[in-house]
C-alpha cells in the first residue's frame, strides 16, 4: 500500500470490515484477537506459518538480500535522514510536519521520489513473506532449517530488521490519526515492537542487538498510548459489552482488566495493586519503567469522565485533553528519530559482516536451497499469557 498520492477522500474514508480484517491478518492478528496474546513471548508456528514458508523461495531470499537492504536504506535515508539524530525536537517536528505536508500533495517532488523508492523496495520485499513485517524466525527457518542458527557472519538479521524499519516509515508515517485503519497499524506495531527490529539489548557481539534500551522503552510506551487512544476513538463493536474506557486502558498496560460497574475508588485500587505488563516483552520492567507506565496510565485516566451524567450522554473520554497531552506529530517525530538511531546501528552491524552482498554470498555457500529440505516440524510452544477479568476470580 503506497503512502503517497492519496486523495482527501481516501485519507478520511473508514476501511470496510473485509479490508479491516485483511489488514489485521497482514499485521499478524485479527480484529477478534485478544490483546494479551501479544505478550506471550512466542511466535506461533501455525499452519499459516507453514504456508508462508512454502511460498518463500530460499534462493530468491538470498539473491534479493543486498537489494532489500539498499532499497530499505534508501527509503529511510529519505524520510529519516541522518540529521534527525542531531537536531532538537522543535526543529525536528517542523521537519516532519513539512514531510507530511509534501507527501499529501500528489505529484510533489518528494512524493514522486518516495514512490520510486517504495516501488524498488517492494520489488525485493515481496520475496520475504506476506505479513506486514518480515518474520525473522520464519525466514531463518527457511534458510537454515532452524529458527536459531549459530551466530555467524551469514545471518541476515540486520538486513531484515532494516526492511522492517522501512515498513514502519512508509506505512504509518503519513497515516491520519483519525483514520480507522490507523488503529490496525498501531496495534500491529505494538504487537511486534521492538522484536521486529532487534534481537536483544546491550550485547555487542549479538547480531541484531541494540543499545537503545531506554529509547526503545519510551517509544514502546508512546506506541501503546497511541493505540489506546485509537481504541477509545474506534472501540470494537460488541453488543454484549458496553464501552468501558478503563477496560481498554487496562488491557493494554496490565495483565488483567477491572470488572464492570466498579466505583472510582475500586478502580483506583485495581490500578494501584495490579502488576503492569513488560511492554518490551523480552525485557523485564525496571522499577523506573514500572513507575513510568503507572504514571502514563494515571495521566490517561485523567481524561476519563466518571460522573453519571457523562455516562448517560456517552461522553466518557475527553479526547481534547488526550490529543493535547499526546500530540500525533510528536509521536510520529519520535518514530522518525528512533528509526534513524536504529538504522545507524543496523548499518554498522551489516558493515561488520562485510556488507549485504557478503552476507548473501556467505548464505549461498552454506544454505541448502532444496525445497524438500526446508520442511520442518513445528516447535513446541509455551502457552500464551491469559488475561482475565477481576469478575472471573470472584
């Protein structure tokens, strides 16, 4: 889906039910998927995953690797240039606002340039699966017959992470906040962040590792926040469940949700006593992180209206307060900054491996591209975390 030359009608139109579900499948979840499954810490190796692997060609994955890296880097260099890592926030927001404005003008020089780069990127990207983000473990399994090959110069992790960064920029950078499909993109990003872009934090010799722990936590917090706001704007329709902002909020930040019809004091007790989720998933929250999460939850709740009159009029959320507290432009700017910082790390990683071409050549020497050899048995999965209501425990 191109992000340029989008007419005003297209940008404001809400996606239909079929398109909504199709986008959800691309992001790796569906409209009815429980949010708690995003925190299971496992990648489900399903029949869909096996089907994806059958559709992938190991030889094409290897052949297009250098081109994938170069075209992804070209997209990122255009939208998140080197300068964004050195300028102050006010200047950067003006830059990003200018980019967004130019991309909304069909035929502008920037939109034409981006369209060319996007087409080149997609020509290579199509060989790496149909999900929105390239699934690293599936790709490794296709190439090495295991999702955890020995750490070596032939691993393409950094290249694939770079492609996923390009996907974030091209798919979410110019999405209008009010567009309902933005909710799908935000939830998809939340479900895959930061694992679609890095393997771990702090280990220098680990391919795909990052030193951006605090920066990644801050962006993860912002992603969840914007996803919550989008869900409050476009709650899932359920005839059996009334719109309850606290359940939407808690399902994103906590391991359980409060019961219905609780008093404000009971809700306060819930938020103060329940553990918060590790929003980086594979990294446990530090005490400072826990404090930041609880503070963010408290700040979001300050925009909720608990008076009976608000409930009667269906006016339970002050969106003006939320939009002022968490501006969309600031969020997009933070994505651009983080993407540039992460890109610089990935470029360095690829260069240490000798470059994308060297990685591809190393893969050619060791990968068995016989398709019959790529069939593997699904690994044993750990059970996903289960989110429960307080009502269910009573």
